[in-house]
């Protein structure tokens, strides 16, 4: 795919769901033993690029998976998610709580968006915020590659954003699932490494 030059002021590093409840040992997934070394490594991998983008005047945009509290504070959990992750409970991924926040290593974000499903565009203000900020290009990092990342990238593509997936700054619960998802995204976006983007944006 061809990618016309877009200034860094109209570029955002889109960080998908790198939240304490997913990544920190004391978070919801950590307490349940639901992790993978590749997932744990993502924040450190993408951190240098986040620093460069901040330095050059680009945006850091963070999406936050959210369990909306209902009556009595009990989280509203989709049936498929409850089946997959029965350990999720009251207080997990709660808006404003520590677990819901972006990991310290990548703080602060310029823009944050709550999401309730795989795609960060589904029933959220993400597109409105990106358009208002004048953002045209998204460099996508986060978890999981075959879930929130893939769904968000495809939705960004149909909205005519220029999208690059950072292949080494995304992860899934297994390397093979990650690679399959990356390969499947190649028709709708550019795929690059963090090192390649650092070189490109530093030129």
C-alpha cells in the first residue's frame, strides 16, 4: 500500500488497551494468571516511539477497555466475555480506577477513549476526537493483536485513516496467533516495526 507523507503533527500513536488490569501483576488478568511474556513486553517496546512522538509534536491516544458498572456497581459483561474470562469481577476495568488506567510506563496520553468491545471505534467518541485533533495517521500498538488491535485497525481503514500496525509492539496470547493476525491485516494497512518507525520519524 502507498502512504503519502503525513506530518507528525497529524500523527497519533494509538495504544490499544495497555491497561493495568491487563498487564500489571496486581491487575485483573495478572491475578488470574492470564498473561504472556510477549504481552508483558509491549510497553517497553513501544516506549521509545511514544517519547519521540511526544517530542516531535504528535499525539498519544490511549484506548481503555471498560466494564461499565451497572446496578450496585456490578459490571455489565457480555456473555461471550464472561465465558472466556469468568474471573472478571466488580471493580475490574472500572472507569477512573487504577486497573482501568494506562500503564505508568506509557503515561501520559494526550487523548483517552473508553471502549466496550473489540474495536475502539464501536460506539465510542474515538473518530470524533481524532477528527477534531486533525489526526490522519495512526501508528497502532497494543493488545491483543487478533482482538482489539485487528478490529480497531479494520475500522480505521474503512474510515480512511492511514494506518500502520507496529508488528513488534502488539501481542497476543500466543506468537502464532499474533503472526496470523498480522498477516491478515496486510491488505488493509502498512506493517512496520518500532525500529523502522523510529528511523522514519527521525529523518
